[in-house]
C-alpha cells in the first residue's frame, strides 16, 4: 500500500486506501505528478475544494468539501462528476 497522500485527515486516509486501479485514473503509482500535486494541494487547504480530472471528470475532494456531498460522501470519490451529482430519485427540477 502506498503512503501517499500523507496526512491523518479522513480524506487522506480514504484516498490512500481507495482501489484506484478500478477507476479511469488507474493505480496511484501511475498518476501524473500534476494530479498528485493537485490532490496534495486540495487536501492541505481548509476551504472546500473538489477536483474533476480527465475527460470523465473523476472527482477527488478534501474534508471541507465532504459535508457538501451530504450522504453522497464517500461514494462520490473516484466516480465521474455526473454520477456523483446525479439528481436523487424523487427529486424535482425547478426547470420547466
């Protein structure tokens, strides 16, 4: 198991143990430096931040962003943005 990302925050631990090989991002060891740096940055900040990576817009986020996801957390991690924010069944749209 990798020791990246460092830190003891909830999201650091979740990202560290997530099965990234089963996602479009692939194993963490194969992630580009730019993605790892961006994840390190959002994890270090206290402001709610989310990152959508690749054409699939696979999302990663920090601890401050997790409450915005409500019960979608932690399922939203590692899936495309459109899936994570899909309207819930029974939700109504304000658009006519």
